[in-house]
């Protein structure tokens, strides 16, 4: 039974979707903030390459834990309630990260940030998919990636302005406090906005049906879509949920293995990260300085990449519900593979200067900038938003919380592996070797999509059982 969304309130749906995606904005902002503070961290805490890698990547362990438990807790206490807790964690961690006086304090603060980011990274797609009409779900869920990229852009601009005003990220800024600390404290502003906004959005109707509160579900559905077909929709949702969701639902008790849909979710989460996108997000300044650009140039390049990302996601918002999910994923895989191969070759031509810094010729420098931004364009126009769309909608109602918990954990653990290993790869096999590895995973992602991903465009969430051949 299709919901007649035209009789509801599209602007209301868009409004609560934007609130839910502020968590994505915070993830993007934090990623952008850390990008400009790596040198400051090294000097403040006297850390080596591996130590800096862990300081940057430690947040991702918190993300993995947050993602794993958030899905299960959301089935028990509600999607909105757990997002509110996440917002509080953001506020605490933003203050603590900038105030840290040791590696231990900094890592603890980053872990707290990670708990919040991991939770909202899966709760936002769940929330949006459960309040959005099927024919607009791809566009609305893609707003999560849009928010991430906008957060990155704002953080890059903030870093650029703060570093410019202070002279460097390691110099003192307001009140004689190091500029890199202020880069983190800026996050207090959107964190507070997120918390306040969450107080004014409803719980999802599917959660209300899950806990037997059908009257509340009816009220929310009527507000979202109007009164037409609401009673039938509640019955469909209830029928798609056999019993209270459990983690064991992911296990096929007959064949004694994880259900195929779970492996697809794990694969989507891992491959989105193994193509190396967060090397550019987290280490953009380090990357470009490693091939001869100044700190100021590197921070400006980050801003350019963020603008390219926003353009790419904007295109995705316009076409994802027309083109579909699978075509966009395989096109993205092909584009990323090609551009990563080009980058690996370009970096192989770099020479070592007398100051011990890698340098590219002016021609190759331009090729690197173009290839890197084309790669960013392909990622943020395809795998960036579409993976979250797929994870938010492909799991049947019975499996959604648990399935996203496992898939989100896979995504964050993979993110941690890539982020932690990049500084080490940079000093061992170099940029050429690192980008060759990411290119290989780009090719693997292409094969994965063509072989295993079905099309979910335009399907109601209650139709996902049949799509995957799952029994209710």
C-alpha cells in the first residue's frame, strides 16, 4: 500500500529531516576541524607519526561502538531519544577536546565524540527512511551526506580563517589560547543547535508501531502524510514486524549463517571506507603539504574540495530517485578507481627536495589537484550518500535496527583502519603505494555492486522482505 504523501505536509517532512541530519553536519565539521589541527596536536603532545594517527583515528573506535549499540538501543528506547543523548555527547566532547592537555585526555574526548557520531550516523538514515515517502526517500536520506559535506566545508572555512588570523594553527589566538583548540570549540555552536532542534521533532511512526503505541503512530503518520491510507499503513507496518527485533534476527537459524543481506550491509560499509576517501577528509592538509604545498595553500585546497563535494551531492539529490541506487554506485566505483590510479601514478613522479619534502612538478601538481577533486566528486555524488540511503532502506522493518548496527560498525571500523594506517603507509610505501591500495578496493567495490546489490528505488520499507527473499 503506497502512502499518499500529497495530502500531508512536505515542508514538515523536510524540516524534521534537516534536524535529523545536523548529526551528519557535526561529523563533517569534526572531520574538517581535525584536518587543520594535526600539526598542532603533534607539537602540543609531542607525538610521533603512529601516535598522531591514533589521536586522529581514536574517534572512530568510539564511532564503531556508538553505531553498534545505537541501533539496538533505538529499537528499545526510540530513534529520537538516542539522538538526544548523542547531542549531549557532542556538547561535552567539543568542550573537552579543545581543552585537552595530554594525549590521554584528548583521546578520551575523541572517543566520546565518536560515540555520538557513530550513533547519529545510523540513526539519521533510520529516522529519515521511516518518516519519508518512498518516492522521495532517496533524496531525503541523501541530505545526510549533504550535511556531512556542508559541515566539512564550514569547518575548512573556520580553520582557514582561524589559522590565517593567528598566523598558524599552532600559534595563539583568542585569550592567548592555541588556534587549533578554537578549531574544536567552534563545534559547540552546531552541537547546541542539534540538541534544541531534536526537542521539537516527533518519534517515527514505525517505532511507535514496534512498541505497540499505534495511536501515536497514527498521529505522526497523519501529520506527515495526511489521513488517507493511514490505518492500512499501520497494519502493514505491524505485519512486517514479526516480533520484537533482536540481534539474533540477523542469523539464519536454518542455514546456520548470517543472512545474505547482512553481508551486503557489512560490505557496503567497509568498501565505502577502503577506497580511502577519509584520507583526504582527515589528512588533506598533511597530504598536500607532503607534495610541496604550503599550509595556507593546503587549507584553501580543502575548501575547494568541499565545494566540489557540495556540488556532487546536490546533483545526487536531484537524480537519485530517478536514476536509482545501483547505477549510481557502480558508476561511482568506476570513476573512483580510474582517478585513484591516476593519483597513484602522479605521486610516483614526485621528487624529494633538499628540505626532505616531496615535490611535484607544476604540471603534475595540477593533474593531482584535478584528479583528487574528480575523485571527491565521484565519491560524494555516489558512494557517500547512496550507501547511507541503501543501509537506511534495504533492511526489512524487523532487521533495520540490528542490521544498521552491524553495517555501521563495519563502516566505522574500516574508517579507523584506513585513518590509522595512512600516516604509517605514508612513511613506508609512500603515497603511490597507499593510493594503489585504495584503487584496488575501488575495483573490488565495482564488482561487489554489479554482483550483489539489488535496486530499492521507489519501494516501500514494508516491501524489503520480498526484495531479499526474507520471510517475515
